[in-house]
C-alpha cells in the first residue's frame, strides 16, 4: 500500500514537473513572441521615421529648388528690364542727338539765307550807286556840252556882229 502510494506520489511528481516544464516553455515562448513583436514594432517605427525623414528631406529639397528657380527668374527679369531700360535710354539719346543736329542745320540754313540777303542788298546798293554815278557823269557831260554850245553860239554871234 505504501509502495502504491509512493508510486502515485512519484507519478504525481512527474506530472507536476511536466506541467511545470510546459508552463515554463509556454512562458518562454510567449516571452520570445513578445520580444519578436517588440522588435517588429521597433523596426516598423524606424522604417516609418526613415520614410518621414526622407519625405521631409525631399520636400525641403523641392522647396529650395523652387526658391532657386524663382530667384533665377527674378534675376533674369531684372536683367531683361535693365537691358530694355538701357535700350530705351540709348534710343532717347539718339533721338535727342538727331533733334540737335536738325536744329543746328536749320540755324545754319537761316544764317546762310541772311548772309545771302545781305549780299543781295549790298549788291543792289552798289548797283544803285553806280547808276547814280553814271547819271551824274552824264549830267555833267551834258552840261559841259551845252556850255560849249552856248559858247560857240556866242562866238558866232559876235562874229556875225563884227561883219
């Protein structure tokens, strides 16, 4: 009877140990599962963070590129505007220069005209003077001739009387 009891005890002990072992194994397995899960979650988190970081980097890069392009566009527009302004200024100066040239030519023309008129007047005056001189001379000549004629007549009269 005691032997049987002992056997039962032994059997019970074995079962207990087996149960204990299984419990331990189960706990181990669960622990490992939890660890695995934890690692998976960590990995996932890292992956997500990496993705976020990359996304932010990309956005930053795109923003910088966009700003760079805008800056370049503005610079080009500024240069274009400056170029146009210079062209405009150049054209204005050219126009002004032409105007001045025209004015100068006009003045020259006017001057020449006045000079010509002056010369014409002087020529006319000279001609008038010459004409007057000639007329006076002719007048004198005429008077002289007349005087001579008178003298001759007088002489002839005298001669006639003498006879």
